[in-house]
C-alpha cells in the first residue's frame, strides 16, 4: 500500500498518493513511513508562495 502511494507521489499524483497513504494508515496505524510521507505531502500542499 505504501509502495503504491510512493509511486503515485513520484509520478506527481498527490491525490492518489494521499489516498493510498491514508488507506495504509487505516490498515497499519503505527506505520511511521505512511505517517511521515503523508505529513510531507500535506506540508507541500499547505505551503504558500509568498
């Protein structure tokens, strides 16, 4: 699940990457890989171009 999310992220498809990381966390709530990757995705979306 996390591997699929990573591939989507590398391909520039953040929406699907986020969906797969979130699903990974539903199945494996202690996954630090998915937690960290999702935080990085969210940080990228919340940054402003000031």
